[in-house]
């Protein structure tokens, strides 16, 4: 597939004694939509700032579009669209004035395309930024990130404050640009949204990657939920100590549990009784996420996203 859009090796950032990210090894391929998941404080925003050379690493390296971020930060930012999680805008300008200013800094932009973006997102460019609601500021931020048709879009919580219809239009924009070869790196804790948009996801925990995989593959590897219906009530002790079984509940003729790994031992235990039905509801990305964090050590948060 050629050089990666994003490549990090041992990327580490400490704020004094507090950990931002540690030994982060990450590959985002060109043309994919990559979701970067984690709660506040896990290291998502720190990673983005390192990729854009807005802060410097304690150790390790990062490349964006084949360029080292330490030596080519300006070149990288010309080819990347960026939407920060905390959007700061020039309050006294109108939306159009801001976009024209940014377009001039980048050496120009296709104004017809920019106006089309604004129209699709119902973004009024004539209003002063200081009068805009949070959602309308977010729309303007999305337009500025897309308007120069960047090769890579790095977006931190892109749909914060957007109403559902605008969120759907944003998803369509992502799909269209991806079909034209644009790469997306989307940091979010909106798990249903990531599940709809992304090809692969990385789950960051305590500054390091807990998992990186395709959404469907993660679902297959995750804890599954099982529900077994029997013809007659069954004794709970008949299912005690089965490998991989968690959260076991037996209520009369119904057994429910979560299961990691093979179902063989559980099915053999159930087969000693008359089984009427076995169901396994599809696991969501949110449940996978909770699984990776359910045993997270308490305390000692580093205070940086």
C-alpha cells in the first residue's frame, strides 16, 4: 500500500511526571478511516498534538505522509486538515472572513467547493463568529478542515455540538472524501459514530494502545453475550467454573452470561439438559470498549487528554 499516512514508533510524551502517551506504535494506512478511541485523559489529544508538531515528544518518532514531524511540521500542516477538540476562532470576524484568511495562508482554496461545504452543513458564513452557537462554530471548524481538500484529516471529536441531521451530512462527507483517497484519523468517544464510519479502530488506555483492529474483527474477539433457554429449570452449579464464562446468571429456565474464547465447554454443559434455544446478540463497539476498560486501575490519572 506504500508509505503509511501516520507512523509512530515508541512515541512518548511526559508532562513532568505525568504521562501523556507512552511507547505508542501506530500505523494508519493511506485511504482508511481510522478511529482513535479512549476516555478523557487516555492520551488521544496528546497524540494528535504530537502528530502536528504542536508539542514535542519526550522520546520516539512520528511520521505523517512520509515526513518526520520534527523536521517537516510546516509542510505537513499544509497537507493536513485539522479540527481541534477545543476550537478557538477569531471572534470579530465573520465565518467567510475567517475562511478567506485561512485560505490565503494556505495559498488559496476553491471557494466554490468551500461554499458547497458550508451549504451542506447549513453553516451561515455571514454571521460574526462571536454570535455563533457551539454547534455553528463546530460547523465552521469542519468547513475549514475540509476546504483545501487535504490528503489527511485529523479530527478531535468532530461532531461535538452538531444536531443529528448535520452529523449525518458529516458522515456523508467523510465517505465521499474517503472514496477520493483521503485518509481520516478521528479521535472520539462517540462509539456508535465510530462504528458507522471507521475501517479500523485503535483503543488507547493509559497512554498506550490496548487494541488495534478492524471493527468486525474486534467484535469477533470480544466478549460475547449468550442466552440459553431450557425446557426445564436448571441448577446454577451445573455451570460453575466453566473457562471463559463471566457474569453467569441462571433464572429458572434461562441462563445468561458473557463468554471469552471457545463456547465448547459451555455448550457441553448445557447439552446435559434439554435446550430450546441459544441466542447471541451482536456485540457493539461500546461493549468492546467497556471490556478493555473494565479492569482499569484507579487513580493516578495524568490530567491531559
